[in-house]
């Protein structure tokens, strides 16, 4: 009984173990399939070339468009100052008054001289007219007639001189009211009432013209060389005659509402800074901008030709450089995420129909028609991971 029982028991255990093993092998692929990572759902845009705005942003300082020294053109005692230091004044507004009485008297004296010269001319013309009739009757000599004619010419010259003297006297009277040559902000006074003003050699005050205001900034030699190379390659066009359009950002991050234009570019390179100086003129009607302010100026008007422009959120950095994920097909025909190293250029700001405002200009690394992944990168855990494209809420290109 025992000898027959043991073999039967062993046979039963063997058969049971074998059947369990076969069952486990048949269920293994199903378990592995259930634990596989599903494809990441992503959104893409198609890389297409376009003409993109090229903008340069640089630090700049502000200064008045004119720094004017105010001096008197006539001499005399300074009777009054007609402004407050730091006050905004208009062009031709009175700033100082020099004693007017001597100049008023000079005007009256010149007017009297003019009246006398005019009366002498009238008398001389009467004499010539009378002698002309007598000369026709040969009642007077030619000498007398010639003397009368000469007297008339001298009277005319005296009248002209009297007119000039009166104009000069009136001009000096006007100069006794020292007026603002430009609109601007007054500086401090250098003389006070009661001071004898000796003429133009004495500086009275200064005016800073604030409208328009001047921006000064520099572009590095390296940036200029890079732009020239891009222009030669046909990938960049610059504004005509270097007349960049300018806008400025203030210290609090706000954008100043007025825009200006570059009106000067120095051909020389400063050996100390490695930059060449540019100047722009900006309207400042409300005097919100003041000399000495530091701002950031944006230069616009250049265009990148046939450039790739993609949203900034699509560009990643792995510590060795920037890259994007491109949705492409593997050997089996499945869609995977392939990393593509890229070289970026400048930032570009423009709205599009996807709600993006900030973009990168891509200099190299992309090809026409590449499907660049812009959403869902956080679900991509390794290069070559399977992805599923869902562009229901996006357009098919970077526009």
C-alpha cells in the first residue's frame, strides 16, 4: 500500500505544479501589458518660417534736449526776477527786468530824431520841386538846383539812419526784459535784484529744455558686428539710415506713452566701453521725464527674415543647452517625443490666437514642418517616449 501511494502522490504534485506554471506563463504578457506606461498627451505647432520683428533693449540715460545759458544783452541795474527756481516756463516768458527808464528815454530820443529827419526831407523835397520849375525858366543857376538835390539826398540818408537808430533803441528796450529763449525748467539764479548787469559776460541763470527730451545709449561693437553679418547673409533688414523707432520702460516697469526716433549714431567706438553712442529724441509734453533718469530703451524697426518663432514655454534647458521636443515617428511607425538641441536668438513679444505673448526666435535646430511640442512636456519622462497629439485647442502653426 505505501509503495503504490508514494508514486501516485508525487505524480499528482508534479502535474499540479506543471499546470500552475503553464497558467502563469500564459498570464504574464497580459500583466506586463496592464503595467505599461501610456503615451503622453501633448499639443504641437508646426515650425514655419516668417518675418519677425527684431528688437534691441538697452539701458539709457535722459538729458535735456537743450541746456541754455541765460544772459542779458544790455547793461543796467537788475530790478526784478520774474520766475521761481525750478519753475516751468514758456518760450519768450519774462525772466528778469533790467532798469527800463534809460531805454525808454532812448526810444523817445530816437523817435524825435526820426521826426526831425523826416521834416528835413520834406523841406528838401519842396526846395527841389520849386527850383525845378525855376530852372526850367532859367531863373536859377544849375548850381543852385544841384545843391538842392544834394540836400534832398542827404535828408533821405539822415531819415534812414534815424529809422535804424529808433529800431535799435526799441530793441534795447525789449532786451531790458530778459526773456526765456526756449520752453523748459528754470535752474537757480546766479545774480539777485540790485546787481549791476554788465552785459552778456554775466551768466544770469540756466534753462533746461525738456520737450523733447534726449536719450543717450550705446550699442556694443559685438552686437553691431553680429547685425552686419546677418544683414550680409540676408537674414536681417535694418531701418533706413539707422532711424530706429524708440520706446522706453521706466524704473517701475511701466511703458512711457510717447515714442521717439534715433536721430544720431556715432561712427566712433569708445575704447573704454567698447560701444558706439546713439541718441534718440522723445516727446515729453507733460515733463514726466527728467534729465538724469535711467530707463531701458527698446529699438524697433528691424526685421528678421525667414525665421522660426515658437512660444517660450516650448523651450527647455537641460543644463547643457536649450532644446525642444519634436513629435516624430519611430521605426515601428509610432509617435514619439524626440529632443532637438536648438540655438535661440532674441525674445519676441506678440499676441497670437493661442494666448501666447512671449516667443523665442530660433536661429538653428529646427526644420520646416517640424511638429514642436508646446504643451504636455511634463508628461515626457524620457527621450523617445510615446506621445499622442491632441491639437483640439490649438492651430497647426506658430501663427
